């Protein structure tokens, strides 16, 4: 008799257990959302909402005292007819194509060198990382002095060997390249730290096996180090490209306006946004520039995410 009642008792208890389990799951989800609520609220207020507002304002024209009216796609029509926009796009792509690969290549080389067991390694790592924690304004001011055509250190050293130094930041032909040199120099420290972390995650046994097979340092670098470092390279390339498309501070602080003939030759998309939004007061047009920049960054990032499957090795 008792054996016949036992299944009925279990069957009756099962719905209660399921209800209790569901209550526990709901409680877990509630606590999870409460824990991430501050981050979600901050993300929505300070990131998502400004993006939505910028997209909306890109279809408006601003008047006095912050008033604006809906104008449709007029800003975008004017934007792609503006020669300054095409100059800014060209300068941005030139800056990105030159600065990002150079920064990554030099950072990998320095990271490999600083991953060795040499005396004073901590000092050298700190030395290379110092530009990262230095304010952009200080970096720009120091390099403006170094680049000064009349009394700058670089032209002084060139003069000692009989070379007449150029006007680094006032000559339209070379001003952008002078800024790229500073950008590469100031980004090496951050990239180096990422690559050092990746290098230290590579098992030493791989190198020992390669040494037993007679492989030299150069061959081990290209067959072991570089392939296993591709996840770090991918991360750095993503962040570096996004930063390069948004470059503004170095150009503004080093070149500026003040009658500098190189201003137009170094104008980027972010700089065009600044001049229209904060100097000309044309907020709707500036918002359209920002939206175009956002679309460019999304496209480049999507292409990188798609292409990573062909060259990034996670094993």
C-alpha cells in the first residue's frame, strides 16, 4: 500500500519544487539586474542617449540661443559637397594608415626586447610607459618646442651636421607627418603593456622545442611569437584604429589655427566637428560630421571583426 502512495506523493511535491526553483531563479535575476543597474544607467545616460540625440540633431539647423529646426538631410547634402570634409577624410585616412601600423610594429619590437631578462628591465618599462600617463597638452607643448623651426632642438641638431631643418608644424607638406611621429611615440607605451601581457602568456615550452629543432630567434619570432600574439595584436589594432579616427587633441594643440598655413593640411574629421560645433556654432552640421565619423568607425570595426577569423589564432 505504501509503495503505491509513494509515486503519488512525489508527483504532488514536484509542482511545489518547481515553483520554489522558479522563485529562486527570479530572485537571482533580480539581484543580477540590481548589481548591473548603475552601469546600465550610466551607459544609457552618458553614451547611448548622447548618440541618439546627436543623430537627431544632425537633421536640424541651429539658430541663436540653442534653438534649432528640422531640416531633414540638408546637413548631409552640404557635408558631402563641402571640400573641407573630403580634405578631412583624406587626412584622417592618411593619419590612420601610417600611425596605426607603425605604432603596432614598434610596440611589438619593444615588447619583445623588454620581455627578456636584462638588468634594469623595470626602469626601461617605466620609461616607455611615461608618455601614456603624461597629459596630452604637456606632450604637445614639448614637441612644439622640439619642432620649432628657429630654436627647436631637432633643427639645432640637424644644423650641427650641416642640414637645414624644415618648418615641421607650419609646412603643409610635412605637418601631418610630424604629428604622426608624435602620435606613434605617445602610443607605444600603452601598446607595449598589452603585448607584454600577451608575450608572457606564451608557454616557454614552445621555444624550448624550437631550440631543440635548431630554430633561431628570428624564425621563432615569426613561427611562434607572432602567431600566438595575434589576439593581442587584434585588440590593439581595434583600439588604435578607433583612436586614430578620433584624433583631435594633438592636432589642435600642436597646429591650431593662429594663421598657421598647415591647419587645412592637418584637419581631420574630428577637428572639422570641433570647428563647426564649437567655433562656428553650427551644431546641426557638426552633428552630421559626428554621425559620419561614427559610421566610418562602425564599418572599419565590423570589417576587422569579420577578418579576424582569417589571421587571429586563439589556440
